């Protein structure tokens, strides 16, 4: 049985993958962001042991980055082509990579 952390890291992995994967599979960036949001909320609500400061900061940075794309003028960024090449999505993938590094190197709760 997968833990809430496993589910969260799976969603983060999908956000960190190159945009070409999204283009090939037909997945939509908004679905990936929604999945992350659901998993992040579930993980945070079910915490028994706190993650390290670096782990928590990396998760918050990724969440904030996704939330920053929620303005109406950013609607043009919610497609596979933008996910593949737009600088803001590239930055979000970098943030997702950082989450994965923090959880693989840090002390896991």
C-alpha cells in the first residue's frame, strides 16, 4: 500500500518529467498540477512527523510556483506545448526536481 508521501512524490515526478512526455501521453498540464495539489494537501493534512526544513521549503516553493500560474492571464500556459518549452514551466520542473532531491537525500518522515 502506497503512503501519502509515495503518492505525493509520484505526482512530483510527473511534474518534473520533460514536457515531451506530456505531449506523447496526451496528459494535460492542468491534470498534473491538480494531481500534485491533491496529493500535497493530503500529505500535509496527514503528517505525523514533520519533513525536514529543506523538504518542506522545496514543497512549498513548488506549490507556490504552480499557484502563481493560476492567474487568468496565464491561461495560455496550460497546454502541452507551453509545458514543454515555456520558461515558467521549465522553472517549475526544476522546482519539482529539487523536491525529489530533497526527499531522496533528507531524512524522510
